[in-house]
C-alpha cells in the first residue's frame, strides 16, 4: 500500500467511524504533512488532528483509527536497534524498545508460567507507582505477547485477546501494591494519590486493547478492524449500546449540543422575522408601478412560543435515552413557553422540578433513575396504564397550545395499550411526536406496539445524539 493509498484509506475509515471529514480537510492534511514531514509519528498525529478534527469529542475515535493505520511498531514490537522512532517505507513506524539491564534479551513470548506472571505483575506495579507511560506501553506489548495469545491457531491465524491479559494480570488488584511501593501502607490514606494510580491501571488496560487492535490489523487488515472494533463518534453511538465511558462522553456533550442548537435556532428565527405575505398591501403598492409588484409586504409575525409536555418511559435500557432527551429539551427550554416532564413505568410521576438551571447532567440522570421507583407499581412497563393514569391525574396538562412528546420503545409486555385514551391525549394537544430509541427494523417484534401507536401519533426513530439534535431542532 502506497503512502497515498494509506492516507485515503485512513480518511475513509474516519468517515466510517462517524467523523465528518470533508475533501478540503483531507487536502489541508496533505499540505500540513508536506510541510512537517514524516519523521516523527506524534507530529504526524498532530498534523492530522489539527486539520481533520472539528470537535474534541471526536478525539478518542480518531486516535483509535490513527493507531491502526499508522502503528508505532510492527510484529511483536521488538526492534533490533535501540534508536528512537524511525519511519518505514510502507508508512508504518518501528519503535526501538529500551534494553533492560536485568534482562539483556527480550523474554520468550510463550513464557507465561507462574513465575513469569509474578515478575510481570511486579514490573507493572512499579510502572503504575512511577506513572511512567513509556514503561506501561512496553509492558502492554509484552503482556499481549505473553498472556494474550489465543491458543489452537496456526502461524498465519494468530489471535490475541485483551480479556485474557486483564484476566491473568488483573491490573486493578495491583493498586494497593503500587501504593505500598511508594510508602503508603493504607490505600485510603491519600484518596487523590489512589485515584492517580487507579488511572494508571485503566491506562494499561487501554494500551492492551490498542495493542490487540494493532496486531489484529496486521493479520486481517486495518479496514476490517476499524469497521468492527473502533467506537463511533459519541453522537453516532446508539443509546441502547452505550458503555459507561460512552455515557460519560454523552453527558459532557449535552450542554455544548444545546448551545449549538440554541444558536442555530435563534439565527434561523431572526432570518424568519417576516410573517406571511399580505396580498392586499402588496397589490395596493403595485399600483404606483403599473400593477407590477416590485416590493412585497408581509404581515407581522405573531409572537408566541408553544408549551411542551414530555412523557418518558424510564424502564430498562430506554431510561438513559429518556434522560438525555430530557436534558437536551430542558437546556433549550427558552425556546418554549413552558416545559413539563413526566416519567412512567406503569405509574406517572412528574419530574419537572429536577431540571434546574446549571444542574449537573450526571446528577440529573441519577435523580431520574431514582424517580423510577415512584413511576413503578408492579415493575413492568404498561403504556396503557401509564396513559390512563396521566389522563386521570393531569387532565389540564394538555391544551391547544401544547406539544406532546412521548419517549419510549412502545413495548408494553403484551398488556392493554389503551389506544382510545392515547388518541384522546393526541387530540387534546396541538402536535404529538413519539421518539423510539429502537431501530425501525425492530418495531413490531415481540411485545412492540410501535405500528399501533404510530397510526395515532407520528413515531420517529431516535437512536443517537445526532438524530436527537435534528428532531429537537425541527420541534423548536
């Protein structure tokens, strides 16, 4: 693969991961590389990131793809030289590993017995105590080579597993040992220092995962590995499949997303300052130009913002989706006259007071999770019962000025759907939308009643932050 082919494949892999890389930005990257050269790998990374990235939240996905297409080492990661980073003719980079005086030769990759494991854990605890990133990188490569190989495969079908390494090495269990190595007999003596060492353990696990991806890319190609292992950009990750780390990124993304949406909405509203065409005034003014309407006249816009009522299913995996939607809607509450939010499983509970200006998103989500106890009587989702209880307890919530937004997967455990009650709610509101966090291909499978509810109110697929932002923009 030529350098140009690798560059083009790298850009395409970034696009496949959900990063918006334009053609002009790719050309900017080529000019930056031409000016900076290919002698230093981190300089190359900086050139690409400066020209291709537009948002900080895209950096984790970018780094994973970059490490696949521009790896720091090849093979087992052992170089015969002791030099610093050298560029290879094929676009890859080879890193010379420092020689250990106690071990003049690198250990045999298959030496994974009890003594080898004990020595490795001792070295890892020392590196964690010192906070040495270079030592952690070397140990991650050595750990994958020794303890990560999946047995029973031929020479051309090597496979490695990050789980095997973490399971045998257990870096989290070495935190106390690392703290003892720097003179802390009690691990809880200094919580801040303990958190730093725990961060080193997580960094080692991340390095192991990156090393497994690199080795897999050499066997199966970077395109295949990038397609199946690289996490998409945070705004493209499905709410239902998000991991804990992804949820943290989503929480930090909600407020910037709300600011961008608010700016966009305000700009568009200023551009639409004119009301509908005033036909009579336009015709009357055209008399002075022989009946040719050279200037149009418009009626003044009626000021006013709609009310919004949100009904959220907070059971199971849809709770996170409902929480992010509520946080985004409340961050944009200046676009609405009034916003009221209700959560339900089989009972209805109002949570409008949980959303206060400047509230921490993590705290809000925790409060929503706690409110699920008040929204559940039997612990099983029942949309029919929830709609019925909402109509009975809050008959004045919906008015001709109110937009109704329902959040949920429309899975009601084969219970009564209360379709007439839901139809009455839709008729009482000005507009009604239903956001479903499931892929449309999963609608009407199992206990899903998506089509039955969809015939009464417009049901929209909303699986990630990008789709959510576009819907909220159209809603406001």
